[in-house]
């Protein structure tokens, strides 16, 4: 078993960010603006096809990186460039320090490079007696503050102009105004002399093109061009993940990189460097250029069948831009050096499990990062896999071990739920909530009320109320998951009523249980596989036209993760594929398959808004069906701000990080209340638990219901 770790300390650090009003406001404003800017930048483009093309080209480059490096080195050296290969970050730093020594360089100017941050290059160069100055405005600011970047593209996004003004006052020795334009002028004035005096310029590289032996730099400030042109020695540090076969592949990535990073169609500067150019400050009139190609664990990643996709990352930072957790706490709390979802993964491989073990737990699994990734990386899956690996190495926490044992035994699990129904009676209220939090919950969970176990689970109701459909047009199986079976059976009952009225024959396999997502979220991969096998054996997919679930999280997990969980079992994998092909969510089935019409429902005139579950809108890419059903179902749909942003539940995430869960819920409910709607609809029982419990605590009269319930209430076919 794993001993108590420092997760509590990490949560205290997160609270510091939650208490930082400026940080929260800045990240909120940026998140909203970024979404609109990105959508506008990609307008009219086939984004999915572009991402697929980038993924394919990067995968091919990764598989062929040794040959690409050889070709790149040959072509670069033929053009007068010195090429070095560094196995580790320390080796890369030593190579660059030696270049400085051999070239008699004393002063260095740098443009922004996450690879240099990764190797802690500045520290080693300064230890070698060299003066190093960052010239990217954000990087220079954080260098002066002796801290790391909080974003891969915008390293100082966490700082206000007043903080920067105070910093510049200290640096210059004279009072500086906090106006942005004036602060930029101060930076230019202070840095200009550094460019002139520098012997060496260090840059990163966005692309390393094998066919030309050249590199590409994508920047928004002119500093990278000055760094690479003015000093007599130029060093470019880049990972092997930047190797590409040709300029065409680089230009393809360039179509996505600025759009995904900052919502720009193109950055201010795109610089291509091929060969040693003229340099008047050099004795022979020729610039001395060195390319340092870094491995630092990348080659091992490329050999990993699952994690090789990390090579697709183009370092756009978009996974942080859309992450609801990053939006709350910023990069210093959601990263080590690399931040955001990709940072949670790279930290483990580049900087070790001790730096990563808390970070990888701070993922709510909303899939926003996967949805926006320019390389199509399955970031949530990789984060959960790392969490599992760390627990396999260090030991599994007792709560997750116990939960995995319970979920592996369906009869035990269901017996415990039935027992809980009786145990809750002393604290159960008539409105379906528990009066007091159970002892296992701390006061930090008081931001929401918890529901009671239903008097009668759906599986028991089904035995007595299964409808008979004599001439069915479709045959379906129902997957309830554990929450709708034992907590909200009325949601399933409403679906059964509507399906029967539309001549749909239904089966409910009694051997089914929890989908297993909770234990997968906790890093218990073996238990997740066992639960998947249990459910796969409970269903005969060939017997049904569809397998329907009213839980978006269950649907996405069953459809996308089950085939992956049993990949090592060919016979079961075949069954899992057939099973996944039949999975469909409730709203898609009713709207797109049954094709219900507005005339099928009574008008209620009630105003309703909607919360889009993460695993519905991103996991299943279902956007229109539920909203169309609200209007078809006789209600007036009122759009809510940020409908597709996470409500903060995330299953076990809300247990581990209640402070973050509470803040995400608070934002969501504030947006809901501002619509003036009297009903909030959604397609996920977990979201209903979170939203309904939060509104109860607020004393709100807004009703939270599943889409299935209002359709059943308003149906004319009863």
C-alpha cells in the first residue's frame, strides 16, 4: 500500500492560486477570448482532416527519426552548420557551454525555448560564468523574477502590468508607469544593448527540416530574429521530435500552430534558417552556427506503442488554453516545466515520477485537451496511464484498492448499494438529499448536497414493469450504469416509457454493472479491465440494433475505452468492437434514429437551458441532438454561457480536489442562473448529481433534470 503522500500539500498550493483574484480573472478572460479567436482563425477549414494529416506525418517522422537525423545532419553540415547530438539534458547544456568556451563567448542572448527550460540551460551556463539574458518579453520578466513559465506560449500570463511595472522599477532604478506600451519600451531599451554586446545567441526551433538541413522559428516578437542574426555565434537547441522530412510537412503544421496557440492565422515572424549566413561581427565574416539535437528520453517514448503519439505535440499550449483546471490554478500549479495536459505527461518522462505524481491526478478527464490538440494526441488516456504506472511503482492507495475490489464483484457492489439504502434513512430528507454529509466527507465538500439511494433500483423496477412491444421497429439493450440504476432510476424509466411508445423493444441484461470509469480515473487499470470484461460478457451485441445508455460518461467509456482495455485478448477484442459499434447515447438515439417530431410533444412553455456533459460533446462529439430535443419536446431553449465547459464533477476528481470542483460548479451555476431558465437539462447522471446538489446548497428553485424526463412528461404518446 502507498503511504500518505503530499497530495494535501499540493492542494494547499492550489488554494493559493484559487485565492489569487487577478490570476483567476486573467485566465478566465483569456479562456473565453481564446475560444472565439481559435474558432475564427480556423473558420472554413477542415480542422479534423488537418489534425489527422499532422498526426500521420508526425507519426511517420517519429518512426523514422534516426534516418531523418542522419539526413538533417548531412545537409546541415554541407551548408556550414555544426550539428551535435545530446543524449541527455545535462549533455546538451555541456555541449553549449563548451561551444561558448571554444568561441570565447561571454555574453549570451536567448529567445524563448521550452527545450532550454526543460534542460535548465540557463542555470548551467550561469554556473559556467556566462551572462545569459532572455529576450522574449515574457521570458525576460520571469527570468528577472527567478521563476519558471506559467504557459508554453505566454510565460508571464500570471502577472499583472502593475507587478511588471514594480519589477521594471526595481531593475532600472527609476519609477516606471504600469502602462503596457511604456513597459514594452522599457524592455526594448534595456535589451537593445544586450543584443549589441552578445557573443552568442541561443534559440529553439519549431521545425528541423531534413531535406534542407534548415530550421524554422515561429514567433510573435522580433527578438528571435535579432538573437539568431546579430551575435557571431548562433546555437539552436531542439528535440528530436522537431525532425521532419520536408518543408511541406513543416508548412502543414504551420497552418495549425498559430491558430491553435493564440487564434492567429499566422504569427508576426516565421523565420527559416538554412546554412551559415554572413556576419560582420565574426572575424571571417561568417556566422558560426550550431544545432544541438536533444534526445532526453524522446527516443524511448517513440519506441512505446502507446506514448509514441506524444511526438506529435507542436508545443502550441492549446491543451492548457482549454483546460478548466489550468484556468483555475495556472501553469505554476499545473505543471513542472511543461504545463497543461501535455506537461502532465512530459513531466513524468523528462523529470521523474516524484514531480508528476500529484500533477497527473489533477486531471478532470473532460477531454477538452484531446478535442483541441493539433496533433490529435489522446491526452486524457495517457495521463491516466501514467497515473496507473506511478501507482504500480509506488503502491496503490487504499481507497482505490477497496473500490476496485468492490467493482470487480458485481453482487458485492450491488449488495452494498442496497444496504446503503437502509443505512441512509436517519439522515435522508424527503426531497431526495442526505441531510448531513457522511463522516468520510470533510467540510470542503459542503458546496453541494448529496443524493440518497433510490427506494427501488431500476433493475428491480424493470422486472415488474418491462413493457411488451409486439411489433418492434428496433431492438435495443439498455445500459444503466450504477448511478441511474441505484440513484436516479426515474431517468431510465422515462426512457423506457418513450421507447415503448415508439415501438422499440428493450432488453436489460441483469449481469451488467458499473461501466468501470471510476476505477480507471483512480489509476486502477486492472480493475477497469476486469469490469469491462464483466459487462462485455453480459451483452450479446449481435442481438440488438443499438445499446443505449443515458449516461454520457458511460457511453464514451464503453465506446472508446472498452476495445482498448481488452486489446490483449483477441476474442474479447472482437466482441468489444462489436459492442462499441452498437453504443449510442440517449439524445442521439431519440433525435437522430427515432427522429421524433415537435408534434409528438405537448408545449410546456417552460424556459430550459442546457449543460453539455464533457463526454457527450467531446467524447462522442454530440452537440445538436439534445438541444434540438429540448425544443422538439415543448420547451423554450435558452442558451447558457459556456455550455460545453465542465461542471466540475469528474467522478472521483471531485472527491480528491473539492476546492477545484466547487469553483467549477460555482461558475457553471452562475451562468445557468443568468439565463433566467427555470429548468436545467443535461444528459449525464453524474452532472445531475453535481448540478442538483449545488443548486440545493444555493437554495435555488431551478430544477435539474435529464432530457429523458421532460420528453416523457411532454410526450403525447403516453
